[in-house]
C-alpha cells in the first residue's frame, strides 16, 4: 500500500511538472487569434520576431467601443518597436465597469502566461469608449502601467484620483467632433496638469468623431513610449542608466539616417524624452544639432524659393535654434540673405512686413470704424501690389473681417 501511494505521489508530481511546463510555454512570434482567457473572453496577440524567453517586451493593450480591435494593422509597428500588442476582443461600450475591471486584470495576467512581458512598461489605447477603457486600465493596473492613448474621448467626468501620476496621457481627437471644443480640451489639460499628470494633446483638422488614421495613432504611441522610457518609478537605477544610454545611442545614430524627413521624425520623438536637457545636456545639444541639420536640408531642398525661405526663416526663429553653434547660424543666415535677394522672395518678405503692421493697427483699432476704414484701403493696396504672395491671401481674410466691423 505504501509503495502504491509512493507511485501515485510521484505520478502526481510528474503530472504537475508537465502541466507547469505547458502553462509556461510562450506563444511563438506571429499573429495569434481568439486566445481564450478569463471568464470566457478572448484576445488577439501580436508577438514580434524579437521575442525570446529571456527578453521582457513592453505591451500595448488595445480596446474598441465595438469590441474586436483590429490588432493585425499593428503588425509592422509591433515588429519595428519590439512590442507585444494585445487586442481585448470582448471589451465594448455598455458593459458594467466591474466586468471591465475583471477583464482588464485578467488580460494583464494572461499576457504573462503566454509571452515574456515587461512587468510595468505596459500601455493602453482605444477610440471613443475604447479610449475610456484605456485610461480605466491605467487606473486598474497602477504601477504596472506606463501610458494611455485616449482617442475621441475627453474624459471630462473620469475619476483620475486613483490613476498613478507617473502615467502620461495622450489625447488624440478630431477637431470637428462636436464634443471637442478648444475650451473643453484646454480645461482637460489644465485639470490634469494641475493634478500632476504629464499630458500631450493633438487635434486633427477636418475630422469629426471617427477613429484617427493609424499612422497618427502609432506616432502618438511612440511619444508615450518615450515619455515612460526614463521616468517610470519602478525602473531601477541600473535600468534608468541603461535607458539613458539607449537614448544617447539613438541620438548618435541620427546622423546615419539619410532621409531628412525620417531623421526629423526620429528627432522629434527623442525631444519628448522628459528631462533630456537637464539630465544629459551634451546629448541634448547633439540632438538639437541633428534636428537643425535635417531641417536645414529640407528647407534648402524646396524647389520654390519662397517655400524654401519660409521654411528656413521659421528655422531661424525657432527657440531650439537659438543656441546652435556659430558655424550653423552663419550658414543659415547666409542662405536666407541670398534667398531674400530673389524678386519673388523679396516681394513676399516686404508684403509680410506691411501686413504685420496693418494687423497690429487693426488690433488696436478694433471696434472703432473710423480708425478701421483707412486700414481697408491699405489692405487693398497691398493686395494689388503683391497679388501672388501669401501675405495677399492673408490680407484678403483680414479685409473681409474689417469690412464686417465698419458696416
């Protein structure tokens, strides 16, 4: 009998070990559909080729107002950013918040059983009701969360008191959406910054209440990743130093990016890293120089000299360019001076100067018809003398406004 019990015990131990191996087996790289978890729910998961048993990858959880977020669209992004992307299929509008809480916690646990997931570099994103769920997950996950992308939802009535202050929020919305006035979003930003949150806000011109284009979503996510890369409170000192070193290496690698548009986009992402100028001033100066060089190349490459001047003049007045080295400043100034000798550019600059003066006078005379009437004549003269300039187009808009005021 004792021998039988021993055999049964050994079999039980062996079976338990086998089950543990099966439970701990990670999904291979690829797109995994309809994986079961929790209370009969399913998720879709993208596992990038870079996934290994030992490398903990960041995670993006996707939510949708109608359920079944389209995870497959994120495949190339997941690969290039070495990120796990999980779409929670059963989360949708109209569900009880208690159920969503259980679902989100179960999703956070499920990812650990099927992939080598980072314990706290975890992000969430969604549109409309899915945007609410994205912030709700940040609230539910606490220090195991790193950022929320909220699209098409202002979260005016959301209770942020339990959301950790280290979680940055990126709001992305259509400017034609009736729920998103300038006042509304300024109020949201003021509220959150007053509570100590880091926020980024981006309105999309000409778009109403519809899901933003995928490239906009992905760029916003990349900003959130930058925001958390060196600031998350659970990073150890060694991890934080390693994160700063990775930022420095990426700044150095900017010079190897031939396409100036891509170089600029990468530089803009790196500018989002919090505390870069204070923590790594030498790296920050190198980043500014790389950004300046790419901006200069783009401006100089414009085929229309007026467009070239416009870009380079904007570069010259950009606050980032104020501390650039003397050699780069001289190069920019020399190029702008040469452009301003060209007739088309000279006309553009002269007309813009006149318009600026008229705009200032119109602002001072606002509401006084007798003082506004002479300005109407000056605008008409400007438009007649410089008809092809951007200043003439802007003058036409101001002229219409002044005529309304003097009626």
